[in-house]
């Protein structure tokens, strides 16, 4: 079953999230005001005192910003805990036909290095690294996934029960590192400028047991990293998008759905060029069942996907995630904070699959 990529309904774009701050304004009319706003607005702050990400504070309100969305709270800078051994965070990845060792610092590695568990805590996300030793300039040794003409796939086990309404489990790509350090002292950046730094972003998936969404977030001023985009150049809302579930029967919890989100399934995105146009084809497979959705044109992301993007994982929650799961859930939402397993990551050439 194939579904066309669908735009997000405007009514789902306005929910404020107690997880992160979007430093973004949509539309040309808002662009002039943005430079002055950015000088007075505080970026999202991670506050550990309650064990939650407290609501981002602004010195001026964003209530009238119809183009604002608030997304990832920002994955912490990779660090090796005191006394930890590198092998503790090693994961096996199938990389263009060869098994290689990569690292998920601070993650719980499972199944002999096959993957990791992502817990529901916005301060415990992680990035994939080539090495736990930083580069000579102090920047982490991020793994870069080159995806034009390739695919990336992973096995996902959300468990039973799966993460509920109000949870956002994210597996996404960023054009890191930024040139400058962000508000937390690291090089994280994304298309909503969380932490103060902006860059291109491709959300391979944001999900809970009711919905799975892939979103393209290009920046028109893209240059090969290290680079820092301008906020006005980045697509904060994202387009095109590919939806599963959220009120449809192709994805959801239980046997009544084509893909039962409470059982393991295989997630895969192909990035082929068809008649000169770059596409993204998302496929979910579970036993004999398979569903698919296509982003028909992501040429504006060709640069980042050619140069290679950094794989990030995070899991957070909000009482109002209507922009993500509003077709199946009603605010106020209470996330059950369930962990999710990601295993058997594969980067594969589309040519090799023919």
C-alpha cells in the first residue's frame, strides 16, 4: 500500500512543546523582524532539576508566530563517561557491503553490538560517531551518512505497550557540525535552530505507537559543514512529508493495523534519482505486510545527502504533540516514556539491490 506524502495540516502546527525552542519565523513579512528578535530571544534550555526539559523561555513572545514549530530538544554533545571503555559503546553497522564499527556514546548497547536502546529522556539522546576520540579541532568524529543513491534501514522494536500519545521518538539526520558552538557549548544544529545554530535536517522518522512521520527540512543557503545556516533560509515546518498511521490503518498498535507498532518492524528509506529528481521512498515491513510512502521531490536536500549527514536519536514528550499525532490523539497527552530498541542499521547502495 503506497501513500502520497501529505502536508501537515495548519491546525497541527501551532502546539507549543515543553521540550525545545524553535527560533523560526515563516514568511517574508516576518524575516525583517527576525534579526532583532534573535538578539533578544533565549534558545532552549535543558534543565535537569526536575528530570524534565522545562519550557523554553523567551524574552519576547512567540504566540503570534504562525510559522513556528518546536522540535528536537537537541542531542547532548558526545562525551565518554569517566572510567568507561570505548568497546562499551561500540555498534556494528553494515556499511555499503562491509561490517564496520561505529559508536553510540552514552547509549545502552544491546545484542552484542547490534544496536542500542533509546530511553525517553531528552537529555539522553545520542549521535553516531566514527571514533570516541574528537578530531584535532575538538569537534566530535561524527559519522556522515551519504545517502544519494543509497538507502538506510533499521529494525525498530517499540515494545508492548509502544510509546503512547505525547511521546516523540526521533531517528534523524543533521548537517553537523556547526561552525560555532551552541548555547550548550557543543556543535549541535538543526533546521529549527535549537540551541542557537541552524542547519539542514532530514527527519527519517518521528514516531510513537500511533504515528510515524518523515520530514524534509532543507536550508537554501546550505554549504558543506562545518557551516551555520541562517534561520530565514531553513524550512522550519518541513516539506514534503510522509505519514503513516495518525488515524489511518497502515500503522498503529495492535493486529488491526497493517504494521503493528507494538511488534518489531523494519524501517527503510531509499534515496533514488528518478528522471533527474531526487526522491525519498519510505517502506515499513513486518512479515508479509509492507506499506510505503514517497516524497516525490527532495532536490533541495541533494547537497546535504550527498555530502553525508550525522545520525541523531532522541526521545522526548509533551502534553500537546498535535502537530505529530493529532489525527489519533487528543491533548492533554501523557507519554508513557517507553524505551525503544534500534538494531541492525544498514547503509546500502541501491545499485547493489538490483
